[in-house]
């Protein structure tokens, strides 16, 4: 059994626990020894980040062959049109090659806390939201995709990784799930047992509040 931590990473926070430049890190919001991020989320992006103390489980979650879909809520500059949405769905060609087809749809402004600092309405009087699901993990891929179709990203929130969802977590809050970790291969010469895919386990008991680290 392994414990998976689901954290809502705030805006302008690194997906690591230390920084020599004094920027905000995960240690500002979660104080659990021995855990590491399963993947990363850019400094200027927000939303779901998974952490765990089990290296095999982290590998299972993050390895490209598993193609864990990642869903983002994206606030765009301007009112996105049908042509741009269709291009995102079909895949666009970036400098590092074409992207895989994605799921994209218009979205009403999600019920999330206002970003600090907020998007300035005077600089960006017209904005729109989409929900975008991709199965790749290229560097700043979502931002590059939306810029390519003419609608730069202003705010980026990761809402889900596979079946794990952000749900009602506020920035800086976290909750836990207990999972069955993948089984390790048998010793050389013995029979190998197939590893099990992680599956949701126990959730916080009724009335239990999501965890919260110290405020910065």
C-alpha cells in the first residue's frame, strides 16, 4: 500500500522542495518527509500535482507508455472560435513536431479561487475558457498549442491527471489516497508476477478536512 498526495499547486510555485533563489516551493504548503513529485507543473501554472514516497508508483504514473491523459482549464486572450478549437482537436504542428489529437471544448469560467495576482481586465478585456485534454508532456505544450492557433494562454490550471481530479481543493491544499503499488519483479531465476496498475483506494473519512501546509 502506498499513499498518494494530491496537491493544488499555487501560481508561481516551483514543483520542488528547495530553491536557491528564494522562490516559493512545495515545502511552503506540504510538510511530509520523503515524498517527491510525480511529474511537474510549470512555475507559472496552477492545479493538480501528484506526490508520493514510492518510486515504483511514481514511475508507473509518469512513464510515457501509460499515456496518462492530463486535463487543463485554460483562460485565453480573446474569444476562441470554432476553427481554432477544431485545430486543437486535430493536432497542431509545433517546432518539435505535430501534437497528437486532443480533446477541446469551450468552458464556462470554472469555480476556482482568483489567481494572485489576478488577470488584469484593462490589459485583457476579452477572455475565454476552454478545457483541453492531452496525452503528451512536452515542455509548455498547452501554451504553445493555444498560441499557435492565435489565442495565447493567460491562465493555466491542471484539473486532472488520469482519473485523479483537482475537485474542490483550494490553492495550497492537499488530500491523500491509498493505493496498491505496482508489484516488484521476483528475484532472478524465479517467476515474475505482473505488476498491478494503481487504483483508487481509501479516501479521507467523512468530515476529515483536506490537509494544508503552513502558509508562506
